[in-house]
């Protein structure tokens, strides 16, 4: 009995929609922001990588884990990118 916490450690446009929307100002750029890689390219260009840290500190918090426990769940799936394990290619 568990829950998936997507969009926290692996950025995806669905669960992390607010972060992606903030940096997609026109139609062409919005279509290009399909994954963490493309979002990070934009954040670097805008010198806004600090927003990634803010997202990770606020998207899922200790309170969320406490609520998960209160709901009787005993497993959490944390999607991560393969590069976290393998390092840069």
C-alpha cells in the first residue's frame, strides 16, 4: 500500500506543472519544455537554477510524509533520473 511522489526528484511537466509553466512564455518554448533536461536548459539561460532547489524544498515536505503515514500507507515510490545513479555520460 503505497503512493508515487512523481515530479519531486524527477521533474515532469504533469506533476511539476507550475515550475514548467513559469518558464514557458510562448508556444514554441512551451512545446520544448517536455522534460527535466529541457527545463534545466531554460533555467540555466535565465540564471534561475535556484528555482529547482526551491521546488525540491517545497513540492513534497515532511508534512506530506506524515499525511502518507496517517493514511496507513507504508511504501513511497520516488522516481529519479537514471543519471543520478550512473552519473554524467
